[in-house]
């Protein structure tokens, strides 16, 4: 594990709101910490007492299955007490403000609040009114830091490095918080990032963040070390920015034929849930180049590291 310098701890952040706020050194320290936690899941007793006596609440104001379960299990592995908050049956459905809801949750003795919300900036907003740790589990189209971190962890684990790799992110970049988080982290760690998709969904403005932008998927396949396929957001298929699902699959779907044009050891990733037969063909999703299930496994370790490091910083 990376060690802190004598004068400055390696991690001092009480909250995790976006990858954009992290330095390359902080990202690597969190990934190293996650690596040390990964072996916990291989034990006969899958628990460590790192957060014993602490209370973690999963405050999800937007539907999620895997992210919520991953954070819940991560907190359990660290021996924390878990409070599961559901917005649909809470006072927010009766008109209570987000800030008041957060204050009331914290008043129950909560130490860490994991927040998922459809409004960009909601987790940041809560840091202004509560003293507990806030961890962003996805906010609008803005950021999904732990997804970005688990993707970085998976790439480093499979490829042995991130610096110098050619990474493509394919799909609806404009509306994807995953794409933004991945892009920020990859650039900070020295990867060469290419964003691929229809011109209406991959604005040229992303070039200002250090990425190459193209709508020609087939042309860039042979040079890629990693290809991350984003989920097609069904609600956009009938919109003016999205021609048709058949046209999208023809131009941007990853199938066996396209895989043959890639490097033999290309890494295929997907944040899930996968629309089989659309952004990814089933044989590619289940094939040897796929790391989709590895991403899920690694997400648990990354979220354990995030909960642990933010709580440690809060106690310092």
C-alpha cells in the first residue's frame, strides 16, 4: 500500500464527491487500499472490524440495485451498522426538503451517508448542512466516482498499469456520469482516452477535458487496449439525438466481428446493466475479453476502501 509522507497523510478527504477533485496520488492510494481489502471477500469469515460501531446509511433518491447492494455489502464487510433509506416511502414523498431529510437522518447518529440523487450537485449540497461523511453514489449526469474508481481498479488489475493505455468509451457520452468519471480518472493517471458515439451524443467540448472524440468506431478498434461500452439509455432512442436502435447497433455495437479487429488481449468493460444484443453481443459479454463481472467484484473492494478512508479522515 502507498505510504503517506511524514508531513501529509495520503488521504485527508472526509467526503468523496467526484474524481475530478482527487489528485493522481489520492486515486492510487485509494486503489491500493481497495487492493488490500479485496482479499477479505475470499475469507471464510468475510468481515473485518474496521468500521465496527459506525453507522452507514444508503440514502438513494434514485433507483439502483447493484450500487446500493455493493455499498451495503461493503459496509457489512467492514462491520458497520446499516440503515437503508428509501425515498419512495420517506417524508420526501410528502414534501420534506432534501436538506431537512439529511439533517433528520444524521440526527439518528449516522456517521456516513451514501447518497444517490437525480439532481447534479445534490451530495455536494448536503456537505453544507450535515457533519457526517458524504459519499456520492451518482448524481444526475455529473459524477459517479466509485464507478470510475472501480473501472480504474479493474483496468490496472488486468493490464498492470493505466499510464499509456489507449482506452475507448463508447456510447451516450453527453448524458453519462460514468463516462465523465472514467474520463477524469483515466486522464489523471496518464491514459489516452477516445470517446466514441453519434455526434449528437459526443460533443466536441469533451476534447477540452483531454479526450479525442470520434464517431468512427471501426477505425479506432485496432489501437485500443480497453473498450468500455456504455449502456444505451432507452429513453433517448426515440429522441432527436438518437436515430434508431438498429442504426446504433450497426455503427456502435460491440460484436464478435468487431472483436476480431481488436488486439487479442483487448479488455471489454461495461458499467451495467447490459442490454444484451444492443451495445454488447451476448458472446462478447460472456467471452474471455470481458471484465463485466470482475468490475462488480472490484466495486465491493473499492467501496470498502472509500467508506474506510473517508471515515478515517473524519476521525483525524
